[in-house]
């Protein structure tokens, strides 16, 4: 089947198309990441995280942004503020700015997550979380 995608990835109307194949992978420790954020975004990011079998994300505090992890493939065990849970395909986990978290792939297949980082929610009166 021929490739029918338009040759340009930006459109004047505001829509932006970013082919997955154009997102070059890079490595962060044991993890392979693909930055998928459209150029139009400067206060949020979207990335695919590939978590090999046995890989660990050393516990850390989310200092910059709120994080949402969406399970795509595999079961990834997260620990957030001492609570342990498994993120399965389709599950969504929000980690608040300032919370300590880490994760581990103890399963039998490579895991894949979608990481969405965004500024905090707007609160009444302009308060910050």
C-alpha cells in the first residue's frame, strides 16, 4: 500500500502531524524513549517509554510537572508514596508534582508506557498545588 501521508508535518490551520517513524529513539539509563511532543506544545510533553524486562526506575520525586503514565504493553509495577500498584494496558496513573515514585518491569515481556507531562491543574483563586 502506498504511503498517502502528506509530505509536510506542519499545517497553517494549527493541526500538526508527527509520524512515529520520525521520532528518533534515545536512551535514558535502561529505558528507550521517543519524544512525541508536537512542536506547538511548550508546557507539556508526550513520550513513549520502553521498559525492558527487569528494568527499574530508581525512586525519585516528580519535581517539574505532573506526570500521567498510560499503560500500553505489559504490566509495570509502580510505587508511589509507598503504595504499590500494577499498571496494565489501558490503565492511567497520575503522579502529582512532589510525589515520590519509581517503577519496575518484573513481567515476562517488554513494557511500553506513554508518559504525558503537564503543568499542574488550575485551582480556585490561583493557588498552586
